[in-house]
């Protein structure tokens, strides 16, 4: 499974962007020869440099003709993968397989996993080794349809599932996932092994990782995913395993990663004997809901309840919300604090391991970070703390350093 | 302000219990001479031993006659305080003042604070020194009405407010409040100073303390309360001050007390992308409310929400509740765990002090206590942790020892 060639250098233009540009020209009835020449020369150069027997001119001619004929944006966007698949197959001496013949969507563009699975299994059974282009498939009328997000990763997962792979190796240009955001922590270590659940938690808190949705075809049947780096092929990368395997991978006392996001607000509500007032919390959440505000966390004390929300959803609603809460819940006091960052320390090694919370809190304390809220539920793989935004980077580094030596 | 004599030894019977017993006899038309003789002899003995000029026989005769005549339980219950007030006044050489003439309730038995305040102020202005019996007052028809709970403490607070006292000294048989439950922690230290808010938090978590409600007359106007011990008059006891004073009493890094309760359950609900589902929490709380279940805490993680409830209110409702939550919220998973103890570490010194949470967590970690949940909201005076009930005593001792040397 392959994806389109990216940029060779920052000034280079991505093939997919250039193909989109051709489409935009064609839509307006404007010629795009100059742009298409950039694409052609790039592929012709690759084919000639590697001395491959790919009918590159014929393939490019057909693509140009079809774009001129009004082919869809999806078609244009997919041609990079299509051409790259041909080239890689020729270079490896493998069979090229066009996913348009087997990755199926319905006419509205909804992916059809089961039909796809049988078609891919049937087709690939014919070849010992093959190269399948990623990112696209086709609708019943034969038109090309691309995946909306992380598409080549999905195709890889589809193929891995269909052929009953023991492992799905996902090669890109990073050596797996990192334990922290490299913009915050200097040279964070890669994550050797992670469960899907941990992956989702880190992604939710803003970690840039392989998107959970992108690997659903293998996730459900438990095929592990190995993220590898083409530029560093010896590195083991990150192995993503199913949640059920978390028990057999001892990691007590270790974390998988730490991630966080700024941009939260805390609405703190104080009311004497709130806990014994049936319906207090429900009335509060009803006010939030009727204002279209979903909450992230609800840390509470005795006589206090805090609502942690994404500040963006509060935009322009704070006064109305506060007034409605006053009316419905009659609190003794209500305060809104903006500029809160949430940090999740994630790891299956945290479950039932005494001392993990202590380590997080001690790290923050030593870094002189004031904790605005703490939240940890039962059976959790993570501890979430809220800090003031100016403390965010210091806090993440403190937690990272406490667990990673 | 005085209350009725208690037991001189464990085999002794409390005067108030004996007076109730007389009332029960009278109600059934049974003679109670023998029981009343126990009361009479006790008071006659006190008066004679102290050589006081109290017309004790006349007072006792009137009480017996009125009980025979069908006086209310409240009347009977209040006579211990009434007699004791007479005796103390005579012994000190002060004026005895019967609260029946000034502590007012309405005909339904609702206490009338403002009317009472003016009457007490007016009456006590006449004497330089006086003794007022606690625990009771009267309704418009002149019948005696007692306070339902902690009544003598309330009378003391009423008098302190009415006379504009600088301090309300509340003398009983304990040297103030303790930093932990002496049944759990060996020889806990007394609390030197505490705010009303801290008092309420410790009381809520099960600490046996002067009841918050008992001191409302002085709380609102900010008269400090000093709990003192008649058996240890030199001890400074505990000083209760208003919340506004918490700022001027530096206590950074110290806790006020640690208290906890067993008997909680955690309902843990897991659902992928729950945070982005508007109304999820509200639907959950609506199910709880319609089942009459109020929650104590709502610790949450990513994709999980836990409801901490008093196990007693779940009695016989668990299956119904779980089924309704499944129907309304369609969680991926739902689990109920009983046998949880909650522990609150309380202290105004915790606010904005880095390291307090670390100290609590480290103490629990060193004691090998597994933390089932953590909850700390913004601006909180406390950190609440949930532990398994068998770990409760160990956990409380660990936290106490971490802060108190």
C-alpha cells in the first residue's frame, strides 16, 4: 500500500496539491498544461532515474484527458497514489493492484467495509506480492471516491485485515509516536507500545498521532499496528495493540505518554449542602445543554461543583449562562476562570498502581505549579490535572521528566 | 448558658432521660413517683452539698404537678436545663434567666431569630451577670419548645449575638475539635483554629464536631466560637472563625483536619467520545434523579464518567438504575463498585499551595493504598480521594502522619 510522493524539500509542491490545481483550472475551463507539465516531469524523472518499465506517458496522458473531461476532485486527488503505486510495483517487481476495483463505497460515499473486505481478500489471493495504492476506492457507478481523513492509513488497515496479516506495518516519515509533544518537551522518547484506548486518550488531549479512526479495520479484529519510519528503517517504531492485551504487557509504574491542551475554562459553583439537594447537578447540566455547551469534566468538592468546558464553546455565552445557572441552581457563589490548560498523564501502567498520582503531583509541586483541578475516575488509565495556561509547558515537562529518565 | 447534668458515671442515668420517662408514665396514666424520686434526690443532693439557697423542693413540686397534668414531652425534656440553670446561678451569685420568656418560636415550632434577638438583648441588658438555661424557648401560647438538635449550643450562640459578645465560648467535655477521628488515628492533635467552611466540610465527611447549624446565630455576624473543655480549663480549645478571616490566618502547607466515611459506591460509565456528546451527562443525572439518587462526586476521565453515590441510597435500585442508564446513555460499558470510602483532607492552607496534593498522594502511595478516585475542584479547601474500605484506616493515618509530626 502506497501514498503519493510528498515534498522533497519545503519549496517543493506536493503532487496532490498540483493535481487539485489542474482540477480547479479544468472546472473553470482554463488550460492547465503548465501545471500538468510539473507533474509529468516529476514522474518521468523518477521512472527514468530508476529505469523502470512503467508506461508513464500513457498513464499521464489518460489522466490529463480525464481531468480535461471534467473528472471529479476525488479522481484528481487520487492520481498521485495511483501513479506512485505503479512506480513502486515496477521497482519491486510486484503486481500493481488498483484499489478502485475492490475498495467500495456506496453511491452516497459511505465506505462499505464488508464488501470491500471480501473483494480485497479475493483479489489479493491471486498474487504472492502486490502493491495497492492507498487513499481511494470507487462508488457503484465506477467514479473514484477518496477517504476523507488519513486515507492511506485506512487502505493499509483494510488490506491487512483482508489478507489476515499478523501485523500491519504503517511506514511514514516519523519513528512512531512520541511520549510528549516535541514542541513542548525536548527530544521526547518514542512510545514502544500503546493500546488503542491509550491512543484515543492521547489523541483526545491533542497529541498528533495516527488517527484512531484510520485503523478501525484492524483494530476490531486485533491485528497490531506497527508505525515505522522509512528514513530510519532500523528503529522499532511504535506498536499499537488492542486493549485486551494491556493486561499481558506489564508496565506498572510507567506511563505511555503525557499530552495536554490549552483553552479551557472552569465554572466554579458553590452552594451549601449541594450534595443533599436532589437534582442540583441535573439542573446545572440542563442549563449547559440548552446553551449548547458540552462539558469536559465535573470535578467537585464538598459544597462545590466545577464545570470544565472548552473556552471556545463559551464564546459570547458566559453572561447568559451564568445568569441562567443563578436562576436555576441558586448557587451561593459562581465564578468563571479562563486560561486553563488540561494535562492528561496516560498509561495502562497507572491502573491499580499506587504512587502514580503521587509522582504526578510531586513533579508539579517541585516545578511550583499550582493545580487548579484534579480528576481521576475509577479504572482509569489516566490522571487529568488542570493548571493555568502560563504553567502548561513547565507542567508537561515536569511530568515527563518524572517518569522518563 | 447551661445544659442539663449528664452522667456522672456510665451506670448513671441522664436526668433528661429520666424526665422523659416520667412523661411516658404520665401519658399512660401510670404513676412515676419512683422515677421522679431519682431526679429529686439528685438535685436535692447537689443543692445541699453546695449549700445553695435554691427553692429546689418548690421547683421540683411544680414540675411533678405539671407532668402529672399532661405537660408536653418538650416541657419535660427542658426541665433538666431549667433546674441546672437555677443551681448554677445560685452558686455563681448571678441572675437566673428562664429562656421561656425570651427565646421564641412560632406556633408551628419554627424558631424566630429576630424576635428572639431583641427580647434576649432587652432582657439581659438588665443584669451585669446572668445564667440562661439552654435548649428551649416557648411558643406564642406559652408552651415550651425545645431545639431539635444541639440545642444548648444554639442558645449560647443566641445569647452571644444578642449581647454583642466578642467571643462565644462553648464549654463542654472535649478539648475542642480533633484533626482526625480518635477511633482511627491514635491521639490526634486538637485543631487550634478552623473556619466555618472547614467545619462544614469536616462535619460533612463524618467528623464529630460542633454542628454547623448550632452556631448560625453567631456565624452570620462573625463572632468567633471557642470550644473549651470544663475538665481541662487551661487548654485553649478550638477557635472557629468566619471564612472571610481565612486569608489573614496564614496556614500554607498545613491541613486543618482529615475526615472520611465508608459506604460509597462508584458507578463507572465508559463511552467513546462521550465528551463531545451534548447531553450525555444531563441524561445520566436525569436517570439518577428520577430514581431519587443524589450523587456525591462525578470524577471523569477521557471517555469515562464515574458517579460516586452513598451506597445506602442505591439499596435495591442498582439493577433498575443500571438498566435505565444503559437505555438512556447507551454506554460502551457500565460497572458498579461498592465498598468505597471517601477521605477529605481539609484545610484553608491547601488553597493555592503547590505540593499539598503531592503530599496526600505520596502518603497514600507509601502506605500502599490504591486510589480509586481523586477529586479536587478549583478554589477548593480540600482534596477528596476514594479508596477501598479495607484501606480506609491505613489511608487516614497515612495522610494524618504526612501533615502532623
